[in-house]
DNA sequence: GTCTATAAGTTGATAGAC
DNA sequence: GTCTATCAACTTATAGAC
């Protein structure tokens, strides 16, 4: 056990965290293809066997990395939910798109790893079934936000929430993927244009 | 040389094609993580060394698989460009979304492989620079279609084409990724709802 | 909890016969 | 063009000392 350590038990020497950080770095730079326990150990300046001590096996490590990033999504999404009714719809949408974009830029390598490894995918499909991490869940906070704005009369009364959330998330994801594939590492510059294109689909006419 | 063989040169024994098909199958079922030359040879009922004879190395094989699927995108996209001005905008958009969805369902495992392998990603980043396959190019046919519809006055005169194309492609891609992650293999059922949500962003008010 | 050392298996790739 | 045989390097994982 590490992380929440406050003096009880063995002192936290940080190897576990170093391993997680090294894993994430390799995933982002080189991809799962080059993610070997030896390379992780080298970058974390730790023994290879420490990986197995902390995470049981390679897949356990990958799972831990994914788990580490799930709360971040809630942060991004719930930040916007809280803003429902405040500020302009345009500003909120820009905030949501940029927030999702930054989030996706960070987790795209990890998502790619999940998609690239059948075993890892299977482990998350199980979890998805019991409702904890199912991919469609990603839409829920956005749906909540839109529902609140609809209740307040700031978006069309007949807005179909799930498709609308899908369009927003899909647009943010696509921007992140495009930028990663083209090797650009700067934040997106065209948020305003995307927002202005999206808005007429949301507001009353 | 195989494929276009029409009697000249050595007879086409189909090993090359079998290797490509086996590669695609493994990618779809298990992901790059399990894509070994040995497994490919086994599934293709061919010798492992034949892979190296035809594709030089593992990366060359992956490149060949990607290349095999690029024309398919043009087919999907250009089908819709041809329909500009014909049928209803709603029908065309539904056709485009479903076409892109089917396309993405097929290439998602391949795209995942590219994202998961840094070397492969690098090879395509180079190509992208010289303009042949750059990811943003995926938007061009959709931009062309929207431009034609705009010229005909069937979409808003002030529609911002690139963001609009991004939204359409992103939505289609997101649906495909979601469905793959949740293990569902059927075509999308909610196209109509998505189209009706998207449409107000495109048409004149 | 972290290390060193090591085992057993798999990997991508080559040489050479047919 | 396709095969069999082979290799050195690397892979995940374990045992046991500290």
C-alpha cells in the first residue's frame, strides 16, 4: 500500500508511483508495442521484479494505469455540470470542448493500449458490464449537463440528449486523435469555430 | 507481384493475400499485442519466412495492411460527394454516418495498431507531411460534399466547412469506438436520432 | 519493499534447400 | 515463391537474499 501513506506501515519509497509514471511515459512516447517490464524498470530506476510485487502481472499494471485516469474524466465533466446555467452556453461549450480535448490528449495513448490488447479490452468489457466503467458512461456527465441547461430553457426543449452528448464527445475526441496522429502537441486553436458550428444544433430557433 | 496477376510471371499462389487477411483478422480479434509473425504464419497456413519475403519486415506488413484500406475510405466518402444535391440532406447525412460507421468499424483495430506502435506512427507521420495520408485529409471529401451542398443552397450559406466536417467524422468515429469497446458487433441503431440532432447545425434557419 | 539472478518461453529475422 | 531449420535477443515471471 502506498499513496495515502501517512506514517503507518512501511515508509513509502515511491517505487510504485515511479513505475506508474514510467509506464505512462512509455505509452505516450512509444506505445504499448514497446512497453516491456524491462524498459519500465529502467525508466523508473527500479527492479523489474518490483513491478510484479506491486501489480501482480503486466496486465495488472496496465489496469492500474487506466484506473489512475478515470477520476480525471469526472473532474473535467463535473466541472462543466456545475457551470450549468452560469456563464454563456457558448463559453461553457468551449470550456467543455477544451477540457475534454486536454483530457483526451492525455489518455489517448492509454486508450490505444486498451484497444490494442485483447486481454486488457476483455478485462474492461467485464467491468463495463457491471456498470463501473462502461464506455457509454462517458456520456453521462455531458447528458446531465445538457439536461440541466434544457431544464433552464437555455437549450432547445426538444434536444435529444444522448445523441447531442455523443456529438460533443466525438468532436473533442476526434480533435485529440487528429492532433496526436499529426504529431502536434499544442492545444487546439480552433475551438471557437467548432463551438459556433455546434451551437445551432443545441439552441432554440 | 501478386494481386493483378493475369498469367504473366509466376502463378499467384495467394500466400501474400493469405498473410494480409490473417494479419487483419488477428488485429481485429486480439489486437497488435498478439500480432506475432509466428501467429500470422499459422493462421495463413504459410511459412513465417514468407512474411519477410513479401513485406521485408513486420512494419512493412503493417504498412501494407493500412494501405489496403485507404481506398475504402475514398469509396465511402466519394459516394456521398456524388450524391450532393440529390435526395434529401437528411438521407445523405444518414448515408454518410452509416457509411463512415461501417468503415470505422473495420479499420478501428488497424488504427489502434498504428496508435499503439510508435515506429508505425512515425512512418505515417512522415507520409502525412508529404501530403499522401495526413489524418486531416480524412476531412477533405466531407468538406467537398458540404461545399457542394452549400453552393446549391441546401446548407447554411455561412456554414464553416472544416469544423462541420470534423463534427460529422468525429461523431461517426465515436460511435464506432464505443461499440467496439462494449463488444457489440451490430450496426448502429440510432442513426436517425443522431442525424436529427446534427441537422440544425447545417441547415439555414 | 526492494533488490539481483535466473529460468523458460517467445520474438523478429536470416540462410539455404527446393 | 515457398519452405524448413536455426539463432540471438528479448519477453514475462519467479526465487531468494537483504
